[in-house]
C-alpha cells in the first residue's frame, strides 16, 4: 500500500512510502484486539479498593438483646452487616488486576489495529521533522496544516523528541509517542495516525524481529 508523504504544512512532497502488507494489510483479528485492550486497561487499575468486614469494624461485641422472648429477630452484634455502620458483606479487597498475554497475540493485535487504520485511510505519513523550541503553537500549526484541528491524533516518532513532545502536551486531542511505545489501545483511541517516514521503518523492523 502506497501512501503519499506530506510535510508539516500539509503540502505533498512528491515522495511516497510503501506500507508493508504483512503489517498494514493483514486479516484483522478482533478478538486479539479485545484481549490486548482489556489487558492494557486492567494494568492501569491500582487495585487498592478496600472495605471493612465485620471483623474489622470498631464496635462492641455485646449481644444486643436476649435470644428469645423479644418478638424480634436474633441479633448477635452491632457490627452485623445488616446494621448501619456494620461491616460490608463480600466487599472489595486489594487485588492485582494485571494478566499476561503471549507476545505473538499482542503483536497480532497491534498489526490488526494498524490494518484497520490503513483500511479506513486514517494513516498520514509525514516527512521527518523537529521543532527548534518547545511551544504549543508549533504543534497547533502542524495540526492546522493537516486540517485535523478537532480530530484526536496520535503522532508516532522513531525516537524521542523533547521539543515535539512538550509542544503537544497541552493539547487534549494530541498524543505523541515513540514507535517502541506503540500499543493497540493508543492506536484505537486516536482517530488519525500520524507516522513519520523513519517511524514507519522502525515499526516494520520491530515486527520483523
């Protein structure tokens, strides 16, 4: 699949880049995508939720009234979960939500997400660039030049660029990552995928390993 290369002002450079069918043109696997996104979201959870059970509540253990003869139900403790201020029945306890997936499955999920972006023509290839200074206006001008002002974008660089990253940080609909940080969730969370010519090569090399 051939894609035209444009500069940061949105003009065509006359160059093209061929996206490898082995990565950007496979048969998408929706279940692999689901598992990879599920793992990503699960790994973000802290799992520090906690509620007190009846054995952890501070309170008297005195029996509230005698067992029989009152006409009421049996009550053994003020810490009974049925009472206000009592312990919670089967409440949340700290736990680890993370789980593991095979590398091949995660690779398949990312390739499937990239393929969907290619099928929907949501991939834009930019020639390599950098900013002299870290200013939000620099990145705003880039997005404006591409006519993607109100679009959620993901820019993938071959390697870290501090000025480009800092320029995008204040924009809620812009995200900048390196090719090594590329994830299925990040791909699906963006409407447009912006790749630099060098990041395309880096992505293809990482999947070839």
